[in-house]
């Protein structure tokens, strides 16, 4: 599904300065994997996620996504790939405050030019699945942290992506609510989704079936978890 071969990412903030964020990354991610990516701040986790999800482009190496040579694609084509294959869940939820829960979930369907009656059916179906059907008319300011994350999960799932990217999905939540969100992610994996979670929480990382550790822009560990 995802193949990175000798991938590097170099930023050049000024003419005389180069910063190597990732160096010689080799990584294979197959369908229906359950992965935690861990590492200290500055290790390259965010850069790796940005490359995998086609938000950023590689400097050197090869990236194949579902048989597609990503490096040969234009920015517009990368945006299409991102919308087709990935669903995103963020620590700070990234909800639009002027929209209610229904409208936040619906947004990717509007971008995909799905008809209104089909959008309505999809939004209500996914909202019921994650347990927020009775909160769809509420704006983010009227929702708890756990409810906001459920809205974010529903939005991530609305286009039925194969790959879920969860960036510190429990970081802004209390322990009990965090456990509920992790349970939802594990359920998605059991339903066939590939789940890639970035986390600093080693207890949460230990629940994943595979753990990839980054340090100084390199992969220094790739091990199977306790549930594998």
C-alpha cells in the first residue's frame, strides 16, 4: 500500500542553510496495519506524516502509494490522492467553529461534489456509528472534548478512506475519554482500515500491533507490538 525507498526530506530556509528533516527512510506499510509512530519532538514524525499523506513532497528517493509514483504527481493530483486515500484526526480537532457538527462532517463530501441527499444519509450514518447523532446541530464550542474528537473521527471517515492518520488523537482529552477514542480507532482497524497513529504516549503506542521509532530523522526501531 505504502512504500518509501531511501526517502529524504531537506528544507532550505535560506540560501546558505539546509536542514535535513528525514534521511534514508525505508518503510513498507501494508493494508490493514495498526501502527504507532513514536519519537521525541523534532525526530521527524510530523515530516514523515506530511510526506506519506501528500501534504509535502520528498527531496530524494521513491514513494509509491497504491501503485502510484507520488513524486511524479502535481500539487493538484496530490490533493486528489490525499482526499481519496486518507482520513485525518488531529489532537486539536481542527473543526471549523462557525459550523455545527453536521456541517463539519459534511465538508469533505461537498469538496467531493456529492449530492445533498446522499451527503445527508452519509453524515447521519457515520454520526450514529461514532455516537454523536444527537449532537449534530451543536457547534464545537457547545461540545465536550470527546464529542469534538468524535466529530473529527466522523469527518475523517466520511469519504471511506483506506488509511486513517491520527496525530496525537488523545492529547487533548482526559484519560477515560482517550480510552474511548482509542477503542474507536481499534474498531476501525478491525473493520479493515489501516490506522497510523503518531503519539508521545508510550502506553497508547504499546496497544498498536507495530511500533516505528524515529530519532534525528531516521527510523531506529520497527517492532511488533504485544497484540501482534
